[in-house]
């Protein structure tokens, strides 16, 4: 599991960068990805998705400050951030979450089944992992503004 | 899928009632379960878990007002609601979420793989489903106070 995890990290980071580039034309540079072992993070809008197979179960939560979420969705829809509705934001972040998990799963040989994403909105909510021994928190910088991805995988 | 869904609903309600009774000694009565097709709900603390297999993917989010969440976790731990820490609350709701999904899965023959739950805290956050055609919102009354379970399943 430890070896697997190291390759997971790289692939999650690559998937996130690739989806943002492809869907929103936004680039996260290699030097703008930071990894820590924190198990919680605050955000304004968060997409949560589960991944599992016979041996391993996990989750990915991608959490954005409202401004960063709006920038991404505005770019996806080719409109101005001011025009983004609550519904646009929720759908856009749900789609990004789905695609990041799907792209990550592709990169590791589609070993997981994905769940449907849920989206949480609310100024400064806290996202935490449950009962977790090996949390990983990615901090990505997008045009100098941070957003976060919190993930964990556990053998059954 | 429609037939399957109807039996899902019943089993989700039963699993929720059973886990609360077993873990916290709290009873939701049969007449205190309401089902609608809303696709979002507000809460103060929410546990989210994914379920999937080769054909179907879904999610379950259980969302509580702070007071109800604290009552449940206080009963689980046999302490007073005033003594509950943020960490207790988060862990307790994560465990309830995990057990409701697990008990539901048991009742339908363990057809799904479960993901790890995530827990979101933040006064009045909004939980929504992504891109969903068939949302189901359960409203449960626990000692006359409501809490909610938002779920959906979709064929791949």
C-alpha cells in the first residue's frame, strides 16, 4: 500500500492539473503543488467523490475558495465570473471533481469504481476525513491563489 | 433501475433507523420518515459516502443540524452534549455515515463497494447532488427535530 500510495499522489496531482488545463485552460505549475499530511481543510465550495474496489477504499475532496471556484467555472463556460450562478458553480465543481477522479483512475489503470460526486457550498466550511491514518492534503496554486485536494486510501 | 430504487428507499430508511437505534439508542418512528425528490439540503454537519459497483454508482449524504448531531454523538459516547468536542462530533457522524451505508448495503446483499466517508462541518452549508436525474431526500424526525439524508443512484 505504501508504494501504491506514492504513485497515487503523483497521479492525483497530474490528474488535477490536466483536468484544469483541459476544461478551463488554467495551468497549475509543477512548483505550485504542495503536499502535507493534514486531515482537514477549509473551503467555500467542495466536491466530494468516493473510490473503491475489492481491496482498497478511498475518497477525494476538492475544496475551493469561492473566487477560485468561480474563476475555474467561468473559464469552463467561457463567461465572466460575475455571471456565474450558484447552480453553475455547483455543477461546474461537481464536474471538475468527477473528471479529476476519473482521470486519476484512468492513469492508474481504472482499478477503482467511482461514486457520484456530492457538492457542498457554504462560506468557510471544514472538510475532514473520517478515522484516518494516512491523510494527504494537496495545496495547488492557481494564479497565486490556493485551492486544496484532500484524499485518503485505506486497505480493507 | 426503477424497481431497484423503490427497494433502495425502504432499505436506506430502515438502515438509518436501525443504526441510530443500535448506536445511540434513539428511535425514529415509521411515521417520522418523509421522502421527497429535492436535490439539495442544508445542515451544520454532514457525512458523505460513495457507493458503486460495475453497473450503478451513487452517493449518500446524511446532514444534521448541530443540535441533533450532538444529541446522537452524546448518546453514542454516553456523555452530555455539552462535553462533545468538534473532533467527537466529526468522528461520530463519520461513523454513523459509514454504518448507515454499510447496513443499507448489507440489506441489499452487499452489491456495492463503499468509499471512505468525508465529514463537512459549517453552519448552514448546502449539500447538493451533481447532475442528477433522480434525487431522493429523506427527512427523519428524531424527538421532533429533523435531520436529512440525500441520496442518488445512477446506472453507468
